[in-house]
C-alpha cells in the first residue's frame, strides 16, 4: 500500500482561495432574506457540499416546492457570482503559489476537483487555469462529496492510481470522499472540523493552511503508518498462500483468509467460524469451511477480471491493524486494452460479529466500457477435497438480498448465509439463482474516469449460536442485515478497534519491525478470540487455516491466554469457560483410560473428547506415523489449571473460580493423583509418571518428564489450597464439590502423599533439572550441527533417531522455569540454560519455543540474546520462517510474543504488593509501554531504556 505521490488534487473553495467565505456570505444573505436562522457555525455543515444539498441543509426540513427551491438556488448563485467578480490572482491562499511551484519542479501533476459549478470561472479569475493538469467540477460526476466519485474521477483523468494521488481539502465532506476513494489526504482547517471524521475513519493528516509545506510531507502522507500496516506490493502467485494467512481478518465469530475476492487459480479461500465442526476421517472432526461470502466475479466488456488474465499493472494490499480493515488497490488491463482501477476494502465487523462487509470500486481509466459485477454466496466450498455441506434452500429477499441455508453433513448444524448488495449509483440489480450459489448482478456502462461502487454485507447465523430461536437461522440473518449500511458499520469498526488497542497495545520505540510484528500477532489473536460464546476456544492455528483442523491444544492456555487474561479478560474467561463446558469430555477421557477425575484431551474440539489423530501421514505423505500425544502427552491438564489460576490472580474473579474454575482444578487434580504410579524403592515409596510425552515432543514414551511431574505437583498443591479457600469463603460450594468429586479425607491425604513423594530430578549441587530419566544417556549431537540445520532435526535424524538423541524440539525444562519462575534460583536458571539451549532445534523445532526462550534469556539478564529468539517468534508468520504459514497463524508463537515482552523484557510480576517490573530492554529499544488490566483497573506501564519506570493507573 505504499505509493509515491504522483499527483495532487486540490479542492477549490477554502483551499486554493477563500471563496468558501463567498459561499457562506451568499447563503447568509439568502437565509436573512427568507428569515431562516443561519450562522457561521451552521455553515460548517455546508462546507464542500453541493448547491442543492446545501440548500437542503439550510432549509432544515422547511417545506418548499421545487420551483421555489430552484429559485432560491439561483438567487444564492447570483449572490455568489457577484462576489466572485472581485476575485483576482492575488487571492490565492497562503502557501498555494509556493506549493504549485514546488510540485512543478518535482514533476508532480496537479489539478482541481471541486463540487462547484463555478469552479472554472474562479480558476480563470485566479489566473491559474494554465497550470492545472485537470479541472473537474460539479458537472463532472453525478454523486457529489462525500461520495468518492469526483476524486476518483480526477485521479483517473490524471492517469494515476487513487493511492498515488493526494487530495487537499478544507471540508469534512471532502476528506470523507477522499478516504472513501482510497486516496491519501490532507485536511486544512481547525481540528474540530475533522473530529467527527477522525472518529469515523481514524486519524487524518491536518494543517491550518498550505504555507511551508514540503515535498517530503506529501510523500509521508502516502505511506501508511509503518507500525500499523502490514503491506504487500506486487502480486506473486507463488506467495499467495502465505499472504492469505497474513491477511486473515475476523471478529471472534468468524475469520476469513486473505484470498482475493475474485479468486485465483489454486487459492485457499477459507472462512471458519468457531464451533462449526463436522466429522472427517483420521482427524475425527474439523472446522468446516463456510460458504464463501467474498464470492465475486467482475467482467469488463465481457472479459473476466482476474490477475491470471490480462495484465496487472499495479497491485498493493494493506492490512490496517489499527482499524481491522483489509484494502487492496489494483490497476488491471484487460486483454483488449481497457484499463480499470479496482479498489477493494473488507472487514469482519467487530461490533456485529455475524457480519462481513466489503466494498468494491471500479473506475474506467482509459476508455468507456461495460462492466458487470456478480456477487453473492458461494456454497461450493470444501476443506481441501472434503465436502461438509448440504445446501437445503436458497432464495432472494427484497430488492437486493439473498440467502443460502446449509447444513453440515454429519454434525447437522444449520448455517444461514445472507447477503445484501447495494450500488449507490442505483444501477439495476438482477438475481441469478444457481444451486448452492445465489448471486446478484450489477451492470453499468462506465465513461472514462467514472466509478461504479458496489457494497456488500453478508451475515452468518448458525443453529448453534447462543441465542433464542437459534434454529430460525435464515430469518435471523436477514434481520441482522436489515437497515445496515457499509459506512456505518465501517465507522463502528474503526471505533471498536481503536478502543481494543487502547486496552491492549504494546508500544515499542526504537524498533519498528518489532513494533509492527507485535501488533500483527496480537491482531491475529484478537480476531480469533470468541466474544460472545463461551463454549468454544481458539485452535492452535487460530481461525486462519486448516492446520490442526481447528483443534484446541495447550497452546491456548499457556501461550495465548496470558495476553487476554492481562488485557481483555472477558475474552480469556470465554475460553476458560470452554474448558468448563468440555469437562464431561475430559471425564470421559479419564474414565476411558481407567482413571478418576478429568483428563483434558491433548486435542479438543466441540465436546472435549480426545480428537488427536492416532495415525497421520509423514512429512513425505508416504507412510503413516503413529501419533502418541493423544495417548500420553498428559501435561495439558495442569496447563489448564495454570491458566485458570493466572486468570484468577489477575482479575480477582472469585465468582468464576467458585462456580467453574474450582471444579476444573479439583477434578483434574483427582486425575493426577490417580495417574501417579506408586513405586517402592529401597524400602521407600515414591510416585512416577511413566510413559509420557513432555513439551519436547522429539522424545516420546519417557519417564518422569520434569515439566509434567513438577506441574502435576504444583497442580495438586494448588488444588488443596483452593479447597481451603473455598471452605473458608463458600462452604456450601465446597461441600457440594467435595460430594460431587468424592474429595474425602483419604483422597486429600493421597494428594499430599503424591505432592511429597513425586519424583523431581533436581540436582541440588548444580541446579540441573533432568528433562526425563535417561536423557543424558542418549546420543549427544554436536550443538553446531543443530544450530546449522536447514530442516527439522526430527527430519534429519528420523523419528527414532531424534528419540535416541539429545536434541530438543522446544522449551521443556526452560518452559517450566518460566512458568514457576519464582521457585528457582539464579544458579538453576543458569545451569539449565547452559545445558538445554545449545541442544534445542530453535529454528525448525517447535514454533512454541522462541518466545519462551526470549523470556528465559531475560531472566538470566541476557536481553539481547533474548531479542534474537524474540525476533524468531515475531517473524514466524510475517516471514514464513518455517515455510508452513499456509496452514494458518502460529497462535502460540503470537501469544508467546506478548509474554516475551511483558514477562521477559519488562519483567512484569504480580506480587502480594501488586504489580512490579524488572526491566531489561533490548539495548536498541528506547522505550516500551503497555497496558494491562489488573483487578478491573487499567494500568499503564512505561519503561525507558536505562530503567526509568512509571506505573500509572
Ligand atoms: C464547493 C463549495 C460548496 C458549494 C459547492 C457547490 O464544494 O465548497 O460550498 O456549495 O462547491 O458550489 P456551486 O458554486 O456549484 O454552488
Ligand atoms: Mg472546500
């Protein structure tokens, strides 16, 4: 989306000369004569607005017939023209002449775009007509500002892309028109005048007048803020899947990958919504690709607009993280030579979570042409080759609405998709009802420089939505769209995202790459966090790809949730409630394995039952590999408990703990105590967890993995303390839980015994924690080999080979140190860092590692080393470090990034005395600030390089 400014379009009245004042005086005279109250303040609303619209505003609803209306406009115009007589070349406003000279010298073409039908006269009187490359006015287009048409018209006449053309305007309506046109703009005038625009559209570049303006100011205006925009220049088909993941947008209900609206061969268009699971072979269940709301086909004189056809003269895309908008600008030449500027904007509404909105603008650049836009709902979607939908019915609604009712083939969930299409130019809309793909068609003859705008709103509603009458999905979808329009939804979107960032932004001064990456990663988490549904949670790949089929792992609790817990706790609560609602599934899993209590699934979906595939094809797709994680990677139950305790500590949400959290922690504690294996050694007893997988999945079937054992011990200890808390404050609840979960004295005594006698291999002399029994008997691999590998070490060594070697996929011991950081001393930290870090497959092991390694490095005062790990996580998706970004966003890496900054570089801790920090910023960061929500209050933390700290709130 970065463009060099190639042209400037000036508004006339109030920008080039002070004829805005003449307009005011003319209207004032008319109003006085008619006895209509009118003031300078009232005139602000008339600024930049067409003559007839201005009169409308002036009359404020007074009934006037058409003849009188016309007479009034003529009178006002006569007064205005009288004033215009006085205009001379001396009447250019400050800075205008200098700027014209500057632009001439820089070969930047410029012109005037004014709604005034008197513009040409004014220009002649000012003596500037010979200098303008173009003059477009109230006669040039049908729709006036704030419609985008006039400025797009000017840009097309100048032969530049909308994004390459700066608009200079003094009127709010004009700035709005420029923004809608997809053009950079400069607002002239007092800040109050643009306050409403900024509220609706976000910050604008503003000055009092044009004096002293420099070329570099203008250049800067065209560059989107580099720390808020993820951009792509040029289209490269070979990167399309990576880009689809990067440009995913969503709202917590659904997310859509950044595929092109018009489609491209081989694309992976995908829209996923929480909870819409359907059955599949091998992986048991997966999120189903929803009917495609982006469905769009454009033709130009019968030629299909697609980037693999004709010639793409320009392509740029930008994801506006700050406002949750995805924009694209294309200049395309059809095979017959017709050139079209096509601008796309779309978003998943954060305020109306069922709705997606898109706007397409087509402008004919070099010749008149006939364009058609066919758009609707495409139900012919699949997950790769797997079909999930039956389409039950479809229809049209009113003048420009249509709908499709679908049902998942196995889980039998109903989904309605409804769409509403509008073309502000009012071209006729026709229907086309292909089975499974209802569409609307808009057709228009476009003159040169004329624009066709098509707005489309789409709504998804499902029978599983937590609302009354949920089954009547079609009616709900249509009702949700009724009366909505793109611009209002967009303004809500801007406001909603501004306030989200107010709560959760991290600001880094001195490192724009890190700044952008952090915001990008947080954005990707926010769009996948359920806002209004607590029966679902975030999968490992968020909602941005088919990787892991939408299944929920420990990634959510340990990596992703801390960000939400500390900044947007209502979202964390939803995802923790998912674990409560799926407790029955966890109980079934425990019972199935012959244990008491609740054992969370390694991979979890709608019900909480284990959905880890037991066998999957290997990386060559040739052989089936047995996956053991669902059987024996048991630490997840403690991870869930950890996240609940953290949530409770940060929010103080006792109600949650009493009603839900306690039951989870206590029932999973029962599992741990039952799963612990009692052994007699040298006449003494102890407890082991044998045959498990720890976080380091290069090693399976290991005994006494220290992460698992220590977290289980912590879990049991926590459960006992929690029960004491419950006994004290909520005895009735405590009694009920004791009864329900059979927590009698013998049971609790057994927990204490396990806590006291669980095997923890922690060498008191050196501080070394043994990852699992026998680890150091495995084959030693030269750290240099691991450091230089270009593939995963599991691929290099083979699954068995990695199992037999001292090479680690991801933080395991180090992970434990981070989670229980206050329980380990400096020597333990240092010894284990020195031992395990050199033999970790940092680059090609797990994407879960780098962020925690960054945090860990800070704990041993090596922030600059930490920074290297941090950037590995920061770039994971933006740079497709692992080559698998197509599968979706690495959610755990994204969440870990927040922890690396806040727990690592800032050293944030919650202590009995409240919040403390222990900064250790990377040496080139000048300043770090972030917000957290602690027990309901917003706290802002500011840290300067060198250690100055401010905690406010
Ligand atoms: C410009 C001015 C408005 C005016 C409009 C129509 O946009 O800023 O104040 O109403 O042009 O001008 P006209 O000269 O055609 O009445
Ligand atoms: Mg103006």
